[in-house]
């Protein structure tokens, strides 16, 4: 049995809706499509792309789950590794699979108006580096490999603390 279906969304047009219960950290689907290079802001015309490198995104295949993956400021899923979408908590059949788009986006000029209607809606979605340190910490296990490799998940305070610890261990 497939884990999801594409149906009407309460957030935007169609969405990825669970066809069965899913456990925390369970893979829901792999975000598939053509890997493309976008420069000069051209990628902004493709809002459902998943950033996987400096100017590299996965443009979701037509009718794939990635094409219908909506944003929420209270996401039900996150990104593990390069492009695997996993549950961030136990999910029930009928729930919509959503991610916080900031979990895979670092382009500094990117932003979008949010329509998620969650109680902690930020009104505007911006790139990962604009998230609060508290959100970055909470999202760390569900943040794309690309962002983790760049060390953007580490707060300035953590960075300085680790640097100090390294210095002390060398003495």
C-alpha cells in the first residue's frame, strides 16, 4: 500500500495526504526529479524545487509527491540526507505531509508569503539562515545534508563554544 496520495490541500491547491499512519522518522517518500542548476534567480519560477547544492535544485518530476509538497511553519516532515522526506513525529492517516521550505533553502534573497495558517505562522518564509537558533536546533535532525554540511545549523554561540573547547583540548 502506498503511504500517500495527492489530494486537495487545506494549505494550497493539492497536497501530499497520508494514506496510512506513519511513525516518527519513517521515510514518507524520496524527492525525485531532474537536478538542475539555476543562476540569476531563474529558479524562483519553480517554487517546489528542493535545494541540494550551492546553485543546484531538484525540480520535481510531474505528478511526483515533491511537486505537491506544501510548506508549513508547523511541518509534519523534514529532509533527511539529500532528498528523503521523513516524518518529524507520529502522523495519522489523512494528515497532510508538509515541510518548512527553509529546511532546504539558503538563497539569501528568497522569500515567500506564507499561507499555512498554523498557530506559529511566520507570515513570510525565508531561507534557513533566517530561522531562529531555537528552530534550527529543533529542526537539526530534519535539515538537508546540504545545509548541515555548510554548518548553517550551528548557532554563533555554539560555534564559539566549540571553537573554545577545541582550543582548550589542544593545550
